């Protein structure tokens, strides 16, 4: 059987390195078909009877809830566990044993773990579909897929193509796993210019830069901003991942690097798309994405989070081999939902 997304011949998504342009396009096609389910206009039951284990051994709100909601919206049911202290790993159980035990209970597994590589270790000990929900400072492939999906949708609304665009990644590029996965995934496209902006201590690891330097894209790095940075099409900010710092490590993050209106006006194209994987750190001293861009239609952060549902539904459908049943299974919903889910959505949400 040839699988659209696989690792060692198993239906598992551990890294974006597994993706090709062909598998990305196919996944996004299924996500498009599933959008009416995400926006609660249609229901779909292709995973009726299936059970997901949503195992989060590290903090999460969006990823855990959206994976759970995506599975439920396909007709499945979800079992959750959160944190080490409430799991048998706190009793010294190995990752492989936990993996085999859970495999006897469920049909698919999403795992988040604080150690890089731990999800791959877990995946080796099961034949079930596994999705990496974030492995420490390693990768976050489903986030990168929903980020890419958002970028393509946002650009296409103004008639633009992703090839040839200028993308700036700002913030903690060392520990921020979302940007590790995103830059790798973006390097599937042609003629991109990457502007990487981070304090010296938090720059993109060289092993990732080596992977994405394909001779076809331009990569420039800055630790302070200068006037040579201009005409950014997409700017993606990341939170400083203080929880991953070792003792004595400091970020030296300067207010000058904060993504805010001043930054946009100075360094970006007027049509810029502003993104962030969230959560944004709202403490003033964090200098994370400013609230002065709230209600600016260029701020795509909630369109981005909304896209997490169709992308994660599409991932489950593909990994569980039911993608060709989606279209015929769609039915109208029987309940009413508001047109906009949030009171300020009319400022920033389209459609
Ligand atoms: N939610 C993202 C992650 O889990 C980004 C973050 O935590 O800053 O990696």
C-alpha cells in the first residue's frame, strides 16, 4: 500500500521532512473539502467508532483541543492525558512500553513530549498512526502545515503565489519548534527569501539552516534590525521559549525586535500578513507580538488557529485511510452557529 504520509512505511507524521509538494497539495485538497465541517456547516462521520489517544506530556491548549475537536468532528472519540505527573512515565515506565500499551486501546495517537526525538521513539514501538504534536525544541509538523495552508490562502486572496515571496521569522528561532518545521516546509517552494531576526543567543540552529539551504532560496540573518530589511510579505513572530532555557541562559531580547505597528510600517509591504503560532506572551517585558495590531485585517492569527481544524482533520483522514470517503459522507448540520465566533472577528476574519 502506498501511503500519502508515512514514516518507515507506517502512517505516521513525525517531521515535515516527510512531506513533498505532492503530499502537501493532496492534504490541502482534503482540508479544503473539510472546511465546511470546521466552520460547522456540515458534519462528517468517516471515523465513527475510532478512538484517539491525545497524549500531552507538555503544556498545550490549542494543539490538544484542536486535535481532539478535529477527531470528534470526523465522528471519532478522544481519550486525553496531560502532564507527566498523572502518567505512568512518572513511575519510570519507558516510552516504548507506554506506546505498546496505548496501542492496545486506541486507533490513533497524538503525542507531545518535552524531549526532542521522543515522539519518534514512541512511534517506533507502535504500528498505529502517530502524529508528532511537538517534541521539545524539535518539530511541530501539524503547526507548520496549518501555517503553510494559512500563508497560501492569505496570499491567494490578493492573487499572489507563495513562490518568490519574502518571509520573515522573528523571535526565538533557537527553541521555537514551529519555526523549525515551518522553514523546512517552506523550502519546498521556489525563490523564497527568508529574513531571520533573532538575538544572537536565539538564532536558528545551523543543522536546520543546512537542511533548508537548497541554492534556490536566499537566507539572511539579523540580530539587530537595519534598513536593509524591507518589503516583507509574511512576518511570523514566535514567543521566547523561556521554559527551555538552561540555568543562566538569557535571551537579551530587545524591544526593537517586537512585532508591532512600527515594525510593520517600517520593514514590511503594506499588504503584509502577520502570523504567530500563539500563545503570545502578554507580559510587557516579553516584547511578544503587540496588541496594537489587534483588529488590523492583516493580523492573520485567528484565521491561522481556525485553520488548525481542517488541517488536523485532513491529517487524520489521510493517516487513517478514509480520505476518499469524506466527500460522500458530508451532511448538513442541524444546529445554528454564529456567523463570527468572536465579537471582534468582523475586523480580521474574512469569508
Ligand atoms: N504553541 C506553540 C508550540 O507548542 C508555540 C509556543 O508554545 O510558543 O510550540
